[in-house]
C-alpha cells in the first residue's frame, strides 16, 4: 500500500495504475492456506466436512451455499444459522456440525432419478471385470447402490460416464491389480477421491487387492483388503465385512487401546518396578506357519542384499535399515511386524527420490526387499485388521513444530527416567532410537515439498511413539513407589505431558 500511495502521489497514470498487477509474481498463499484448511476439515473427526463444502462453494464462486440449493434454501439456511443462540453454539463441535448437516440435507432439492447419488463407484481395469462383478453381487445383497462400468457405461460415451460416476458416488471401490496400476483411467478415478479425502478419515476409498501389484506410494498408504490368496468361495464374506466395516469413534480411550495393543510397544515393569521395553512378539503363537517361515527366509536374504548396496541411501534410510536389522534379529522368529513396518515405509518413500542409472541397482534392491517384507505381512492373517484399526488415528495436527515438541517431551521423559534410575537399559535404548528417528521426521515434515509427499512412514512412527508414551504412563501409574514420591510425581508429570502432546496431534 505504501508503494501504491507513493505512485499516485507522483501523478502516475491512474488508468495504467489500475491495470498494474498487485504482485510481480503470482501468489500462492491462498491455495496453500485453503489446501491446509481442507485437509484439516476432512480429517478432524468433528463433522467439519459440511463446512468444507460451504467454503468450497465460496472459493469456486458458486451461486448457492450448498449443492442442490436454490435461493429459498439459501435464505432458510442463513436465517436458521443466525437464529441459534450462544448456548447452542457452545456445544461440542461434532454435535453442532451434525445438526447443521442434517438441516442442510433437508433443504437440498430432490435429484432426478438419473442424477441420484449412489453409495459406491466400482473402479476396475477391464481384465478384472469378473472380480468387479463379485463385489457388485455383494453390494446387491447388502442393499447398497453403485455404479459400475460393465452395466452403466455405454461404450460410446465412456469418459462422460466416468466423470458422472465420480460426481454421483460417495465412495470408490478400487479393484487393485497390476492392470489397475497401469491404467490411466483407473488412476484418474482414484485421484479424484484422494483429493476429496487425502487423510482417509472419511473412508472414501474402500479398496480390494487382487494380486501382488506394486501400488503407488499414495495408494499404498490407504488401508485395503487383500483378496489375493483368499479362496474364491470366501470372497463374499470378506468383501461384506470390509464394505460394512467402520472405524472406531475418535476418542482417547479408543486411540489408547489401538496404539497400545495393536502396535504393542512392549513397555512393561520389571520385578523391581523399573520401566522396561521388550520386543512385541506374536502372542500365543506356538509355531510359525510354513508360509511365514519361507517368507522370512527370503526377507533375510533380501535384507543382506539391500544393506550391501546402501552407500547411496540417505542418512534417514540407512538409519531405518539399521533399526530394522536390529529389531528383526532381536525378535527372532517372532518380531514385531507392526514396528518393522514403519521402517519399511521410510525406505519406500526415500526410494522415490532415487533416480539415475547409477542408482538403478540400489533402488531395485530396495523394491525387492519391500516386496519380501510385504510377503511376510501377507502371511499374517491379522495384518489387514491391524492396519484398518490404526486408520482411525488421523494425526491431522502433526505439523513439523508439533512433532518437534513431541520428540522434545520424549527426550525429557527418557532423561528423567534415566536420572532417577527408573528405567532398564532396554527401555532407555528404545527411547533413544525413537528420539533419533523422530528428529529425522521433524526435518522431513518441515521440508518445502512435505505436503506433496506421502506421509505414511511419519504417521506410523507417531502412532507407535504415542502407544509407547501411553503405555509408559500406564505402567508408571501402576507403581506405588512412583505415585508416592516427589521424584516419581515429577516423572509422571513428564509422561503425562508427552501423552497430551500426542493427543493434540490426533485432534483430541
């Protein structure tokens, strides 16, 4: 404004001045702010999706407040909003937003039959039509509405019908396969729903995987059900359960249960009441299934190969490999697969930036190692269940600054427990490993291109550390000498602060 005023005072040509751009270069601050706000509203778990729709209409310059509104609906909506008193607005956001959405839905105009919304759009490559038909049959049994190419798309108007299906269907059922990943049409359909729900909090993408296809990093960060290896006769039940499944409500109790049992950080107390951390093994498993034993043998061979060719990897990737090797060896035949999986995510994301002929062999070794790791996961029947339960812990507020503060609190906890001689060597070593890896993620989250890169590894790490913190606090609270001494109270306070910072990142 100062420069504009000076130009006018210098008798600048007012007409020319009026056409002078505000900035020499286009500014993208609004797009960045809107993108951040959209992602937050999508993943908050508090029903702000209705306001995301409203803001989208304002950004795009739409004529009405919401889709399927007319002038009368606009007037009724805004009058109703301003008539609500302070007591009504002071309730929990989820409760307020639910009432707003219900009222908005009553004002929407009924659609023509040809434009009615449907529950699902089944997205598949042509080679996988038989699987799409199996999924459609289950949807029919469940009374779900859907659009699918073989029934609803006339060949002469395929692209228009694809666009219409994406507009009308609330959720996507991608039928993942090698053919799917290679199809530009399939990827366009998938990307449409990813942009609507990038965090996965609304469960807009309900995927099934048919074979050993290497999904894109973005696809792979969304939980899916594996049909590969499942007898065809069992498909209807597997499909039904996955379509009907809903994540747990976003509460502290549910988050604590998920992160401390499914991820099992192995925090416990010793006989002399010290904090201890042991590898989380597969409980109550008398012997390893043959399929898993064979997969683990291949995994160890590929691990040796990828470590031999790690010289061109980033420090973060080399650190993940070192920790993977350590915990795999320590776990023996029953390692903590959910813990190991977060190190694999680091390698997968890091390999995306490896290009050039000189890195071709290193990248290939990483891909083969990741494939071997996934075969181990496929051999564990409980893997899909664990992944889907973790998906309800969104971590929508895990900014670089928040992660940095979280890791600082973990460092305070580790140092306080060590100084008071309240932890074993194993617990202290585990905490130090988490702190070291956490610093790498702070740096990654603060990178300029962080919003455009997959964040699966970071989220898995933070969920694991959250479980580590919650379990630590629970164990400390069970030790009488900790509860009754001033030093113990100080340690409890540090642990409570760490847990609070985790819940803040979750949005609780």
